């Protein structure tokens, strides 16, 4: 494959496949190509995309944060609690984002400064967070608590697209710029690849790894705010459902754009691809379990094809 | 029986690294193979273990026991022919017991209900007793001494009495390197017993004393050629050292300013530090850590200080301590009058102007998965991130000054570049910062002759500009070539100093210090 080849499978395989599929769906499935449908796809996939970006940052730094799914649940329940005791929209958002920084920092401290492998430390903190989300309302959900202002904001449309989609795009641009075009982003990738080399270059890799957990927490905070704004009810077990689909998108990202690296453009393309496919199978009336199966099959298929090429 | 190689040559990308090497090892003899880094020892071993393949030649022949061929096609064939190799890193699993390790390599004996653990223990007992290794088989591998590990690795490689007939050649590839001198005798006594069973043994080592005491014959490789093969009774240590010294290379001459010079690079990067020549910039007093006990020396601006010593002398700790990557247990390091705190990091050392080029390139030198640009600009990333044009210019200039090939490798993955080009890039990375003290640990390891020459030129040039340079190397000729002063570390202390006499350092003395 030469650099100029548009069909460079390793870099552009998934984007090209996404565009081709979009064209095919637009031609053969009339319901697919409406703005309303684009919003449906977007609203459903935005939390997954933000989750994927959150898990991507520690992974790029060589750490694996399993707690993020439980963190969504805990943050939403904390927001629900705040709202249930009469908190305003701003109060709910501040509580969620504030706690997200604290929880991210907690993961970072446990992993980096107590030198515990991240899979173990975040498994433990994840379970604690899950327990916390059950504790906040005795294992029950909060119903009808979300402040009206949040619901209203969530329904704003800019250029016909839901505001959630724009927030996701904005976050993606920020994460992309930080990771690819700032020294900190370089250090995150370099630390993930060869920590001992980066340490010799005078980089404080402990700080880099710690910050990767904090950034992941903040993104999960935005994810929780978006989710709580989408519905008036908050359930304690909402979060873990995002863990596997979100990670699937993160892992798909390393098969494109900059192959071998977790990257934001890869997350976006994978989200769009999977979102379209799930949308079409739902239009075609596929059973409820098909989405999970297809998610797994797409991940396996793409990775196998990339390995072979 | 016996082992013979005849007229074996190996080339990589047109460069011959092994040149018509012939060797014959009779049964039951221990044959020492010596040579500086890059002399072709590892290549020869890799040919015998089926990893590298000799160039096609009509007279090329490899004989292992009764089998004769012109190329051992893969490691499976080498094993089939009876070649067993034990490398520097013993193949044992840290969290397994000795008995488990033995079975992991020879297969677990099965009973009616899964693994027969009694048989596993009996098997391990049997193997260890053959070689007279007194180790508890239920002991965890991580609790063993280096000598015990290496002995067990040999026992695993050879196997039981009945496996012995299949072993036609045992290769010990620097497997004694990690064994402290006090335990080396225990190890080598056992090796001698293996030889007594009629197995020819090739021993690659840097320890001249061991060669003189335990080997029956010795071969010296130099620049890919077998330049000296004798029975041990006919040689002296001096003869071996003289033959190990690298001959003057006749590689292509390169004008020192062909691609620009360091001054030009520093000007582009706006680095204005000026170091006054002759001023003492680093003072090390009573430095201690692990094997290092009480090490005292200093370094002046513009000086190239060589430090030599055998592997067990504690020398390997010094580069890491000077560069702050490890914390010392005692003593003081002062740079420009400011003391290093006891708890050090590389970042703190860099801020004080000390940089390290480490010896293990894949592990500490470069990030193989990242690009040349990312590797080369890493320590000064903050300076370049908003100045893409300057970043590109800086990399291009460093490529020109250090002759990093190919010229268009700005975004090339570091891992696909040759060892020589990688080393030049790592050197460029640090030199571009103009550190006050630059510590080089084995800078020419796995580097081709032309790249060596270029690296030497840059080291000398940097010293002329006032940088203080400390070089650790196992190559006496390298130190004699570039150093202004050499000190020897023995048993954790500085025990000798050699200064230039009439502008010349005696390489024979440095060699003695390195190997004896």
C-alpha cells in the first residue's frame, strides 16, 4: 500500500466502509436519510462516543479504567439525589462534574501512587461506586427528578441537530487537539508505549498517568449530565451498560486513522458506523438482542481483517 | 562427532558481519569465544541455533555431531541436530517452583487425575542430581541466586541421562554475565562436568579469567573474522587482549562538517548555554548503591571521562545514579556546586543539566512504536508544540548533523530504523539539549563502524564545546580513542586512574581493567 492510496485499508478501511454503507442505506432505506433519524442515531450514540473517549485516555497512557461504567451510574444517581432534594439544574451539573473530577483523581491516586495495577484498582473502585449508587436511594431509582431546565436544554437543536451531538463533537475536537497536538497528549501516548524511555526524558509519568484518570473522569461527568438530561428518571444500573459498547468503540479506533494507537477520529468513525448499522437493523425490525451480537461481530471482524492486511 | 563450521559468512543489507569464519571443536572441550561488541560472536551463535542464515557459498559447511549441512534452516532443526543454547537471560519463570520450571520445558508427566505431581518432583530431582545442583526443587525461581538459575537453565537445556546422547553441542551465550565473581566458580565447575561427558561446549564470555581457567581453547573474533584460535596452554591474557582490540577501520571517510555541526544545531534551537572549559562541573563523593560501595571521582567541563570495570564491580549502577534514574543509598553527587537530593528523578537531573544515553536501546533508549520526530523531540516537546516549522527544521538539522538515514524519515516508525540510525537519533535527542554532563552507557552497542566514527566525532566536538562527557563501555579501544582520562571501578570503588601520556591513553591497560 502506498501513502497516497485512498483505500489504504489500515488507515481508511472503516471510514470508507462507513461512507459506502451510508450511501447504500440512503438509497435502499428511505426512513434512514431523514434529519429526525440522524438525531435518533446521534442521541443514542453520543453517550457511547463520550464514554469511548473517556476510556481512550487512560488506555493511551497504558492504563485500563474499568470503573468508568459504574462511575456514570454513580454520578447520575448523585445528580438525581441533588435534584430530589430540590437542587437546581446548575446544582445538578456542578455536583456531577465536581464529583467526576474527584472520582477520576481517586482512581489516579489509588493506581499511580499506591502502585496498584489499574485493572485491579479500578475494578475495586468501580464496585465501590456501584455500591454508592445503590446506597444513594436505597437501591431504587429517582423518578421525575431531572430539573426542567436540563430537559429543555437537551432539546435545543442547532442546524437541525440535537445539542448533545454538538457537545460530543466539541468534546471530540478538544480531546483530539490535546492528545495529538499538545505536549501533554504526546506524553500520554509515549508513556503508554514506553514509560521507562519517557521517564529518562525527564517527564513526570506519574503525573501523566494520574491526569489521564482525571480527564477520563471529567468526560464521564459530561456523559452523565447528557444522560440525566435525556430522561426525567435516573436508574442506579444505567452506567455499566455503557462499559462494553464503549470499550468496543475504543478498541475499534486503533484499527484506523493512526493504526495501533487509540485515537479520537477512530472513535468518531466507529461510533457513526455502529450507530448506522444498529439504526438500520432496528428499522428492519431485528430482535432486541441483535445489537449486542452485531457489536461483538463488528469488533471481531474489523480486527481480524486489519490483522490479515 | 565434534562440531565444525567452515567458511561461514553472514551479510545484512550488503554488509558482511561474519567473514569466512571456520572453527572446529572436539568432543568434551570447552571453547571460549571472545570479542568486542559487534565482533560477530552473537551472529555466529545465531547461525548455529538456526536464527540467522549464512550466505550461500560452495565451501560453507556446518557439522554438528554426525549431521552436516550448509544452513541450519530454523531453531527446530538446530534442536533436532543436537544444539542446546543457554542465553544470558535464563528462561525460567519467576513465579514457578524449580520443579514446575523443569516440567514446563520438558512436559508435565500425566497421572490418572491430571498432572502426576510426584513424577514432576522425581523428574526435577533426577535432572538436578545429574549436575550436582543442590537446590530445593520446591523453591521459587525468584529466590534463587544467579548461579543457581543459570545451572538449572543448563540442566533444563540438556535434560536427563537418556537425553544426553542427543546433545551434540552446548552453547553458553554470556550465561555467566549475571553471576557475581564469587559464584562463578561454582557455575563453571558444573560446566566442566558437562564437558567431561563428552559434549563440546562453546562459551561466549567477557570474563578473561574464566576463559583462562576453564576453557581448553580460545577463539577471538574481530570485525567478523576469526583472527586467533589457540589451545589455552599456548596463550597468555595479553595475547588475547591484543587480538581483541579493534583494528583501525577503513570505512568511508566522512568529513566532520558534511551535514552541519553541533554549533549550528544549537544556534537554530537558540541554546545559549556556555560552559567554561576546565571548570569542575560534577563532583561525586563516596557514592553507594547495591554493589557500589564508596565511589569518588569528578568531571571537568570539556573532559571525556571513561569508566571501566567488570560486571560485578558495581559499575552498572553508576550511569543510572548520575542521571537520577535511581536513588543512591549513600554519598553525594554535586553538579555545579548544587547537591543532588537523595530521592532523585531523571527530571530533576535533567534540570541540573545531566542527561543519560542508556545502554538498553529497546527498553530505555527509544520508543519503538512512535515516530522519529516524537522520539527525537521528546525531552523538549514543550518548546516545539506550537512551532511545527521549527520542529521540522530541528529534526532535519539533527538528521543532517548526525547523519540519520534515510533523510525522509521524519514520521518513520522508530522501530523499523536500523540500530545504528536509532542510536544516532538518541544521541541527537540529548546532544540537541546541550546538557552540562552527558552520560553515555555503551554508546556503540550494535552500531556499525561508520556510525561509530560519526558518534565519536560528535562526542569530541561536544567536549570541545565545553560539555562534560562520561563514557561507560566494554570496548577499551573506544575509550582509548575518545577519552581524556579513564578510571577503573573494582569492588565498588575507584581503584585506578589513567591519564593521557603524550596525548595517548594506553589501551592495553584499559583492556586489562575491563576484562580482568
